[in-house]
């Protein structure tokens, strides 16, 4: 199965000329999952995204494929069970992309939860997952594995496992699977309005953001999988708003600062909220916050100084000798989660993470839920869509999300091959065949290969530099200055693959630098009040 470069103009002609069974709005993990499950059932499926794939929540999550221990404590047993079942499925289907990792929780004298209570929680967690890998480590053994951790009154720590992922690459792989089965997926295509006939939705009016072109797509059913933006389309039909956007922010530390080999969970002294310190892509990440997000959803979310100081204060309390400061942070990211509001004055971190599906006259809206359960969310969407597509069978066939990677011969080091298979799946052999020998080398200070940049530009609908450095790869988060050290060579590759002129490159570089500084760099330091002389 050979990947071919998308002809965008021809694809747009198809959008308007074909009759689609399903139009999916939203190119995050939920929309990608819906398209994947729809097209495998024979539906003529179109997916459109008004920005870039995974531009919203799905590139700015905590990168965790997990059940969520706190959901058990909230009584969400079914959600936890589904999440853990899907976690195990993803670990089996996408090795190299989804990786099992240890998680630690330290116990202190006279501090809840202690070893016994936490152990019961972990027994339930393992039971739901169908594995048994939790264990208690006495203080000396724990400190050997996590040196420098706060040890006053420490009795030991519990360890269990969950998983970690590159979230935007997960989205891309699911989209690749959908496209391989016949789905048409297009980014930078915006839904301007719903098309109504006889009181029900029969299509969408679209705008090609790049070409300033309007077109209409007809459909048997329209799926609104726009996450935190879901109310915008649904409110026109339902007359209500149900999404409570919540911001979660993260810090990425410079290499060598607070190196950890596994994740650590701790309760912040300020408000007893759980935070994580964990390794990701060769860096250490601290996160996340849970705050109501009241800013414009069309503007990229950004961390505030209050959030930054909150997380530094929490991490420094756990590792007192480190004394992390703003100077140790190379990047940040903030995402907006689509939480379904329960009503009342519930603290953001206490809201449930269940997804919900509504049907309003041919517009099937889905929001909420977790990255981990995208496949099950998609099946629930198909159940609602069956009303408009009578031949659709939405039952769970338990078919793999990802097709197996075909066997092939390669001289590429076996120790590194698993990572490439995780990112490119069934396309890995083609990736290696097309890669230039001198581009099968990692970019300095990261694992990303130069060839990954060229592949993304050639096949993954990159339209802007931020698409490439913040989502197709994560160089903008992993390298200082958003990856400015690669700009000279990147310019050459972009000009070769996309035909950009010098002027276009300069425009893109200027745009990217401003965007990165505003939304992925550090916020301005708070201005301290002047103290009057005594």
C-alpha cells in the first residue's frame, strides 16, 4: 500500500461533487476515531478540520494513555474499566508509539492516602486492566530509583504502570488508517453553516481557508466532533450550551534538569490537587493544571504566570534540592479540555471525564471523554448515526484500529526501528525507502530524524511551519526557541517539498516565531509591587 501526495485541488472537487454518507467535523482524536470506524464499515466518509489536525486538545494533552486512578475515587468505575481496556489494546497495537511506564506515589506518616488504602485502589485498578504490576517499595529502595525526592516522614512509595504517547502522532496514525480505507481527510477547511432540508441537517457549507473558496458537502449524517467548540454548531439546533472548557498547562524542562525515568504523582500543597512529573521525548514535563478557560477559543491557549509558578512551587516541594526556576523551562503548552458541565459550582478538577453524544435532527454531536477511549467514543457516535444510515452496523467488531506493519527487510538499526513503526505504522517501509541516507540521522539533541520532516511535508498536509514543528514533530516543544536551531536546514527541505519561495519562508518563519513566543514560550514574569522605604 503506497502513500501518495494529496492533490488538494482535486480533493476539494471531490468534496463538492460526491454524496457522502458521513461528514465528520473535527480533526482531533475523536473525529479521527469516528472516521476510522465509519470508513471501515463501508461509509463514504469526509473529515474536515478548520485548523490543522490535532490543533486543539489532541496535541496538548498530558500525553498519557491511562485509566485514571482518580476516576475510581470519583466512582467512575465504568469509565476507568473502559480506559484500561483500551490502554492495553493500544499498547498491543501500537508499540513504539504507546509505551508502558511506571508511575510512583510516595507515602508519608499520617498523610492520606497511606500505603494500605492506596494499595486497595491499585488492586482494583489492576483488576480492571487485567494485569498485576503494582508494588510497594520501602523508603531506601524508592530513593534509589527517585533520588532527591522529599524524604521527611517518608515511609515508601507505591508503583504501578500506565502508558505514554505522542498524542498528535496518534491522531495522524488514526487518520492514516482512515485514509487508507478510503476516507477523505482535509485540514484548513472550515464549516461555515449547516445545510438544512425539511427540518433536518443534510450537509455543510464549507470554506477552504487556504484558497478562499466556498463549497457545499451533502451528507446522510453530520458528526460534530469539535471538542471544546462543540456548542457552536449544536447550540443553533438545541438552544443550549453544555461544554465547560477547561485549561490544562504544562512545563517542559531543559535537558538535564530534574531528570526522571518514570512518572511521579504528588498532591500539591496549595490545594491537594494531583500533579505529575514525567519523562517525555527525552525531556521532563510538569503538569497539569485544571482551570476554567474563559478566553476566546479561537486563540491558542497559553499558560499564565500563576500556573507556571504554581507548578514550579509544587515540583520544588517534592525535589527541594533542585530549586527549579523559570530559566529551566524551554517551552510550555496549554490545551483546552471539552468537559461536559454537570451544573452547580463544581471545581474544574472534580468534573467527570465521561463523553456524551447528542442527536439533533441529523447533527450528531460528541464531546467530553478521554484520549484513551477514542475508539469506544467513535462506536457510540455510530450508534447515534444509525438512525440516518439504516444499513450501518455500529456493533463493536473488535477489529484493530491499526493494521499490522508488513514485514520488510531493512538495514536500519533494529533498536530504533520500533520507534519508526510506532509513528508510521504500515507506511514504515515506504518511509525508509524514500528517506535520503543523510536524513536518517537524528536531529541534534532529539530522537526525531531529518527524514521525518521531509515525509510530513510530502504526505501529511503540512501548510504552515507550526503544523510541522508543533504537531507532525514536536521539535517546537523539545528544542530551545521553538526549534530555531533547525531553521536553516528546514528552510531547504520546505522549499524542495512545498516549493516555497524565499519570501514565503520568511513569512512563515516570522509567523511561527510570534506564535511560539505567545503560546508556547514563557509568559511575562509578574510585576512585583514596589516596597516603600521604611
